[in-house]
C-alpha cells in the first residue's frame, strides 16, 4: 500500500475528469486503487467517471465497494444516485435522495429527478433556493430543460431592406463602426453600418452575417458567412465559423452544425455560448453524453434558472 502515490494519482485523475477525459481518468483512478485499495474516494470517483463513460454496471460495483468501506457515509448514497441517474434509472435515484434534505447536492439531484418526471414547478422551487455551481449537476439540468423545451427553432423574421450605402464618414469608417456595434450587441445598428461598409472586405460579410444571425435571419446569415469564413483572419474566422454553425443548427441541420461548431471551438472560439449550441446540436442528434460534456463548459446557476423559468 502506498497512500502518498494513491493521493497523487487521485489528484491527477481528478484533473483529467474535470477536463472531460473520462477514459483516461478512469485508468488513473484504477492505478490509485492499485496503490491503495482502501481509498473510498477513488472508488466513488471512478464509479462516477465510469457512469459518465456509459459503463453503468461497473460504476455501481465501485460505489457499492465504497459503501462497504464506510456504510455510514451519506456521500456514497449520493454517488449511487448519480450513477443510477446517468443509467436512466431516475426513480431509483430519486428514492435514494428523497430523504436527504440536509445535503445541498442531494436536494438539487432530487429537483433534477422531479424535472425529468415533469414536475417542473416543484423542481423550480427547490433550485430557486439552492443551486450550487456544480458542473455535473448543472449540465444534466440543462439537458433535462432543453429536452423538455424540445427542438423548437426561432422563426426567421421577414427579410428587411438592405441599408443604403451612402452613409456619412466613408466606407471604412462604417466598417469600424459596425465592429464596435457588434461588440456592444447593437445588431440593427451593426447591420446598417456594415451595409455601408466596403462590399469586397470579408469583414463586411462577417459583420452582416453575425448581425443577421442575431436578428433571426438565419438563411441570409449562413449564405454570407459561408462566403466569408475562408477569407477571414483569426479571431474573426473562428467566430464566423461558430456563428455559421449556430445558424445551421437553427435551420434544422444538426449534423452539419455539430461539425462546424466543433471546428470553431478547436480553432479558439471557446465561448460559453458556443459550447451551449454544441450541446444543443448533440442533444438534437440524440447524443446525450457529449451534450452533457458540452453543457459542463457553459452552464451556470443563473442561466439554468433563466431557462427553467422560460419553460415553466
């Protein structure tokens, strides 16, 4: 037994798990258990990461082993409820946390189970009082909320007239002005400014495409961004690619959107909004585990409560 090595390996595995490398984390937790078979934390967390990898029977065996090591520890019940929830056994998970009113995460897991059962108001009342910044929990809440919201898309607004090109200050001035309006999220003003900017500059097409996207004119946005993305420098190129992916998702083409968003994120457009839309694309393709991993990078308590209120 080597407790110091087990501790070091446990910390290393936690880092891999936090960054979404579940299989690698599971392998290192296994090494930690080889170094110290009595490490209850390693049994619990390897069980959790195995569940995230879809290996539910092994995950439950690990959590049960931790319960044997300390039968009085309430945390083992919470981990078992996590494993059961990920395995789709929501009612069993709910039964385990139903009487754990003193534990914040158990209460929120109960709210998650109630949300999955359609008890939206009951879930909202629990979460409004007590929602911790726990990435595992927030991601699953967001999946449940978006599943309940359905795959509804925004209706595209009717095409507006293109703004006239003869604006005061010159075309380059209008381009710079449009970029400022984008940063301040003044989409109508950005659209007008870019409409008067140099038409051959790829930044003009970028600005028009982004503005049109946020004005719910997705088809026009996609057409402009497709023509501009290869001609842009970074960081505008990756931002254009991400917006192209989001517009494509809004138009109902989840598979293509998924590819575009993954490429944009790999190039550096790693914003919470882009991870959210990546999660939506995964969810619409029925890929629950990747959706959860994406939502772990973007979900925070205030946003969860906002989305929950929108579907209540």
